[in-house]
C-alpha cells in the first residue's frame, strides 16, 4: 500500500472507511476462492488486500477513539 493511499484513508470519514473495509473483504474472499480453482498470476495480491484491511481498520479505530 502506498503512502498516498494511506493519506487518502486518513481523510475519509468513518462510513467511507467501513465501505472500503467491506469491499476489500469481499474481493479477498473472491480471490481466495479463485486462487484454488484456477492458476493465479499475481500471488501477492492476497497479502496486499489483508494489509489494506488492517490499515483501514486501524485508522477507523483511531478515529473512533478520538471522537
């Protein structure tokens, strides 16, 4: 995840972060299913999605605690 993406997440509202988390979790689930059913060219995408979810959840939690 690039620094620019993290900065954009910091500027998002809590609802937008929840949407990003849900979309990324959904795409991760789809990737995990397709990973075993067909050959994947990009094997690192699962780790990238898990990291994006973790960063988004961390930012959401920090915003929740600061309010």
